[in-house]
C-alpha cells in the first residue's frame, strides 16, 4: 500500500493527468473536468460556455475551464493529503 507522501506526489499541479485535462478543456470546455471524473462541473462549464458566448463572454468560462482542469488537486483528507480512500474507491 502506498503512503500518503507517495500518493501526494502523483496528484500535484502540472501532473500529466492535469495537463491532459487542461488540453481537453482547451478544445471543449468541460471535457477536462469530465476526464478528471468531475461530471457536474463539466456539465456546468459545457452548458455555461455557449450561453455566455451570446453575450461575448464565453471566453471567460472557457479560460476558467482550462485553468480549473490544470490546477485540480483531487479530494483531500483532513490533514491536507490526497484522500487515499477516494483513490481506491474510484
């Protein structure tokens, strides 16, 4: 079983998974969040972007989607470490 420190090293900002998610969100807003398993936020961003483009502000949501995917750290436990239980569950 991996220690919390070993798990923490796999979910930092700039990790390969976050970079892939950010690239996905660059092309389709919300896709990066979907890749990370955050389906509700993905749905919000996917729906909100075209709505905001009507007011020429869709680029804000698009940028938010990319930055959110790139900076995601995953679920944390009470001590600020990645939640090993959440990783094993799913």
